[in-house]
């Protein structure tokens, strides 16, 4: 238990350290960013959208944030996708869950956001994603193709959402856990996995998920990046700082390498959709 709490503390600390850098990246971007409110039923979901600078309609990527909520780094992911030619929309799934009806920014810190994300009702999350999918697919600049990609908690949600939305063209799971074998039978699109070699808690689920997806006659293509830890997509982008030990240095190098290779793979797959 102590090791789990320590790992979570380190993740929170490293996430916070990355935010000013990520915010600067967004602010210097030439692409169009905007906040939109997607309504369904009694809920109003605040979403961050980044548009590509292209001459034709584009595929849309629904991005599902980490357990930390919709952070600046999470928003910077949408900019990176738009840079490659895709409409990227990221809902704040904590919308309306903070005191006073706010979202991630009003949670009063990442400890509170983490706890709140962990308590989100699955039906509510799925309904939010359905509303976002409906919204983005109807945009005049969207070509009608929608994929989903998520990180950490959002990676598991990405895998799960593939069981719920038959219109998805692909699901990208970044170090997220799989749904049940029964749910896998509902998947109607290929699932691509991205995992850290030093993230056994999550990566240990891959062999069984591979067998179950194969038995269900579903496409599942996982890749594990040697030496990378949980959250390597974010950790691999953090500004370099003096390493406290050789291990810290090696971990940072492995995370950066995994991050770069994963982004390359993600973009290459997106081109084929």
C-alpha cells in the first residue's frame, strides 16, 4: 500500500511540474482552440477543442484525460493531434462535479480531482462521451470518422468506450486496463495498446486481454515500451532537470524514447483510418 501511495504521489508531483510547460505550449500554438459546452439531459460537459489547419474535412479524436482531470498537459495533447491534421476534443469529465458546479479547475488541487475522477459513475462517463461523439461528428469540419484515445484512467475508459460505441473507427489505449471478456464481444473497431515495460500493474493485463480479444475475434495490437513507466506520454515530455540518481536519469530517457515512439505509431495508424 505504501508503494502504491508513493507512486501516486510521484505521478501527481510530476504532472504538476509539467503544467507550466504544457500551458506555454498551448499559448504559443498557432492553431484554433476553444471551449464548448456539450449538453445532454441535465448535464453540461465543458470540452476543449483544437482544430487543425487543413483544407478538407478531418477525422475527430475524442481524448480522455488521466485520473488527474483535464489538466494543461491533457489540453496540449489535443494541440499535438491537431498539428497532425485531426480535430481533437477533450471533455472535462469532472464537469459539474466540483463545489459550485465547476470542473477540474475548481476541484482545489489534484488530490481532490483524483479522488473525484475515481468516483465518477460509469454510466455518466459513457453518456458524456456519447454526447461528445455526437457533437463532434456533426461539426461541418468533421469527415464523420471518430476515434477515441485515453491515458491512464482515460486509457481504461477508451478501451471500455470501444465496447459502447459501434461507430468508432479505432480505440487507442495508453496504459489503461481492459474491460471484461464479456464486454469485449461488443467491440466493433480495432484497439491499439501502448504500455510501459516498468508498469506491471497495468502491463500484466495485456497477455490475458490479448487471448480474450483473439477469442472474441477482435483486433487488439498492444506494444510495450521497454523501461517506460506508467504515464510515460506525459513524463516523456517534461522539461529536463538534473537527475537525482542514475536510475532517475535512465527512467527519464526511457520515458522520452517511449513517448516519441508512441506518438509516431499513433500518428501512423491515424493516417490509415
